[in-house]
């Protein structure tokens, strides 16, 4: 696989705080490459672009020439909870208000999501300034659409958390570690539950599965038709779907399970 790249956007102040940490604390060297800034570090480079990462095109992403793209991003939360999260991207419905393409999921990598989540857990556990921060997965959502494996690593929540240096440091370290990740041997997709996917976060922390795409309950039944994409666009090409059974409305449980079995997928109810 081609080398990994960390992606930072000047249009996202939280992302730029990650840039600051990479340069000032991790010794990344700043170089101008065309119209983009490259931060060259040991074993991995980060690229700083002007455009907001949500709205990057396939062509713009292709210019990174990367086999895995790790986006350092702000996290916004209606609940106001301080969070460190990781997720795949894509739109289950026709809504493209946050970038991407209608009903199109990005390629992603369960092993990279695993590595990033483990790193966030480790960083949060070792830094008292991150006490009380939620660490976990988010369901697949928003843009950009990427034909290359891509994950988001985010921090924030309420406004004051979106510029927290300790959280930016945690995300930066998770991005660096994810850049060195390998494909998982226990990859799966997830279906059901809420946006913050507590069941799937628990299953990953128990090291039972490594989740790629996650279809949350709030996009059912529209998203069912994209489950074939969810399987095919994970690098590991999983043939297992983990269902948060209680987190799927009763009216759709059998439909989801039947559709997945038609795709030749093992269905596991949790």
C-alpha cells in the first residue's frame, strides 16, 4: 500500500492546532510543495490545504498520492460533550450538506480506525487534562467522498473544547500512529445504535471486532441499500456485519439481516 498522509485544513482552526503541535512538539519540517504545505516528519508527512476538508474533491485528494488519508478535524456536538472520536466518511442518504456525494460511502480501513481509537484511549488515559472526555467511535457520516482509504480523527464538542491543546495533542499522536497501521484480521461493519455508537465502541475496546463503516439507526431504512458499499469499501473486505440488535428499530431488524445475508455476509447480533 502507498504511504499514509495526515490531512490538515487551514479552514479548520482545530485542525491547525494539530499542525502547530506537529511542528513545535514533534519536529515536523515545513516545506512548500506547489500550493500546499507539507509537514515532513519521521515516517509520515502531513499536508496542509486551504479548503475545508469536508468539501475536498476526489481530484484534490488524489494529489496527496496516499494509500491512507487520516484527517485531523474539529468535532462539533449538539450535546456539548467533550469528545475524542474516530470514524469513516460517507453519506447514507441524498443529503450532501456536509460534503461528499449522495448515497456514496468513502473507502476506509478498519485497522486504521482500530489504531486511532487505541491511541486516543491511551492519550486520554495518560493526560489528566482529558479526564471526563468521551473517547469512541462515530457512525459513518459527512464528506469528503474518497476513493482512497480515509478516516477522520476528531476532538472538540462545545466551543471551548475545540481549541484544547491537550486534545489536539491526542489527535496528532493518534494520526501519527494510524499512519503506521495495518489491515485488521477481524474487520466488520456495524448496523444500528446512535451516532456515537456506544455498543460498537465497547466491542472494539473488548477487542472483539474492528469496525469500518457503521450505519446508525437514524438513517434507516434509507441506508440499507448502501450496505453492499459498506462491505466493499473497507480495505479488509469484511464478510461480517455486527448488528446492535436493540439499537435497530423493530420494523427494520429482519429487513437488515435478510439484506446482509443476501450479500453473503455473516450476521452477528449483539
